[in-house]
């Protein structure tokens, strides 16, 4: 008998987000990346979805994860960290796999330094959530589920 797998969402985090909870808590808050993982899993489960979770400090690992997601997940919630502002390669990877990507930033990058105002990811993102704290990840999961289920 074939087992049907729950639809999946990839939650991807870029550089320095492993330090969440202790890194500049005045900007990023006190919740850790495992709190974020739990929040995403809970939000997805409420709609019958599962999450895969990956954090890497390495651009190539993130690119490989985006490539591997093709055909395997309904979409990607992606906080690219500082690569947001530098990486043409990540933008090309997203454009290449044709999966919906919700770009998430915990902080309101537009209130911060000018170099954080430009994103290479935004032009290839299905939606952008900025400044909602870690709840932005849950909003991202919900948005991808809505995109997936409305067909
Ligand atoms: C961030 C904002 C980026 O500018 C920064 O480099 C990060 C985190 C955010 O979640 O607010 O690492 O993506």
C-alpha cells in the first residue's frame, strides 16, 4: 500500500541566524532558532503540512537546499540574513526552481542602515514579511499554504 506524505514547506535560514536568542536581542528578540522551528512546525501542522528546517552560514549550502527543494515542497520560507543584500546567486537559484518563496526578516530592515534597504531576493519573492519579529515565519508558512491550497 502506498503511503501518502503530508505536503511540506521548507524553512530556510541564512548566516548568523543560528545565534538567534543571544544575537543583538534588542533587534532580533530573545527567541531561539529552535523556538522558530517549533512555531513553524505547529503553524504548518494546523493545516496538515509538515516543515523541513535548515540553517546555514554558507551561501552554497543554501543554494543546494533551494535546488533540492524543487518538486519536494510547496514553497520556501526564507530568511537569507545578510545574503539578502549581497547575493545574486541566491536570487538566481530561487528564479531557477520556480517555487514560491516568502522572504522573511525579523527586524524592519527599512528602519535600519541604508545597506539593508536593498534586497536581491525581493524581486523573485512571492511575498515579503518584514519587521514582524519571529512571528513573520508563521505568517510566511500560512501564506505558502494559502498559495498552495488555492491552486
Ligand atoms: C535579517 C536582516 C538582515 O539585514 C541581517 O543581516 C540579518 C537578519 C532579519 O531577519 O531581520 O542577518 O534578515
